């Protein structure tokens, strides 16, 4: 597609509920990133995929967070047993293999509110 | 944790004036990028400067990089109301070069 698409745009979850956030990267982009952005803060790195391989998951805050990209295209970020501190905007970005030449393309994000 | 710190945190100027935002970082970098974020939207890539470059221009944007001081600046000339947004610097690290580490951002308001 023309850009990075994320769904849903907004998600309200009750505390303890599991959620799944979807990212459709730009077709052919090898690298895919997930970031978490709290209100008024800069994005914080969560995890990185190169094709289907998850090469860096050092930013995942707990074992309740899980990400996958089984076929090297669409990615899903899953949060189990959501807590109020998980409320944030979750941003997905993709880049070509030579991504650092042109920066990363971000989606519009999923705003998660845990009540 | 975030590596970059932007200064100022908020900036309000009149349309037509120039806006300067600064970014400092802590560790060695491969490149530094600037992004813009409009309220409620995703980030838009503005410009990338490599660690061996000192200055780069793109339209009304001018970016400088001083690796000895671990700092960068973004200058927007002849500002427009549409430039109102948050601006973030992001560093591509030498270690783990694929991921970007973002600063806290500068909230820029252009008054008509």
C-alpha cells in the first residue's frame, strides 16, 4: 500500500482484557518497528523485525507484551491482561533494507485506553 | 529510556519568523533524524543527517550536527501556521543501528 496502516485506530479495553494491534507495513519493506508513545512524551522503542525474524525485543516492558510477524509482512502486537499503565499510542513504522537513507515511515498509530 | 533531549520543550513564534530547536544526545550515533508529529497523527520523516555530515538543507529546513558536542539543531525558516506541530529528534545508534531512539520533543506553535 501507499503507507503504513494500523488498526484499530482507537481501542478501549477493560483492565485485564487481552488486545491485539495490527500493522500493515509498506509492501516490500523489510524492517518493521513498534513504538509506544505516552501522552506528551517521545516514542519509546518496543521491538524490531527484519522480515519475519524478531531481532530486537529489548523494549518490550513485560512478558505481557508479545509481537509477531509470521510471514514477514503484517505484524501484530499483543498485550495480555492489560493494565492502566499500558494506555498509550502504539506506533508502527517500516523501512526498506536501506531505511536509514530516507528515514522510517510511521503509521497513524493505535490509541489504547485501558479503563 | 530516551537518549535525546530537545530544547526548548515548547516554542511559540509569529508566522514568518524562524524557529530553532535543539537536540542533545548521549551515545555515539550512526545518524540523526528529525520527525514532525501533528496532534493525534503519526510521525513524518523530515530529514536525516549522517554522523560524518555537519549540515544539511531541505527546502525551508536546515539541520546541523556537532558530534563533538553530541548536539543537533533544526532551523525552520519563514515559518507558516501549518508548521505548528511537535518536532522530535531521533538517533540511529551505532550499536543496534536499525532502531531509532527519540527525544521528548519540542512543541512548536506558529501564531498567525
